[in-house]
C-alpha cells in the first residue's frame, strides 16, 4: 500500500509548471503517463492519467496537487498525499513528453523518470 501511494503521488507530481497559463494551451487535453523508478524502494513502474485544462494539470482524486504547463511546454508539478510528497519537471511537445521526478514517503526516498503520451 505504501509503495502504491507513493507511486500515485509521484505520478501526479511529475506533470506540470514553469509559469501559470492564462488561456487554452496546445497541451490541453488528456495525457497518459508512465513513471519509472530508477532509485529507491518504490514500484518499478506506474501508469497514470491526468488532464490539462488552460495549462493547469489536474487529477480528479487528488486535492493537494499543483501542476502547470507553460506555453513553451515546460512542466512542473508537486503533490502531497499524507506523509508522502513528490515533485517533477520536464517538457511536453505536441503529443509526447518526458522528465524526471523525486519524492519521499517518510524517510524513504525515490526518483526516476516519466514519459507522457497525449491520449485520444
């Protein structure tokens, strides 16, 4: 359960901001994400979906989530779920994206990379 929660936090945390978007962006819409753990004791991979609306990245089940996509495609996000925290940065292009994430669950640390694919 602990690994699943940190993976969820990391997944949400990894897509979103460099600057706040003010209007509809070319990145708006649904995105599928894959997170890969390279260091730490977290799930090896995790698949997750988010939605981008006016440059703001959201997930319907997470309250403490902040994520944004800049007009340039630069993304930054963070999420907190109980004692778990994750953040990530990267870049989206027209239909794909990639970046890195780091996080912790209590004293346990994990990190890796994420990839994104625009959903149909």
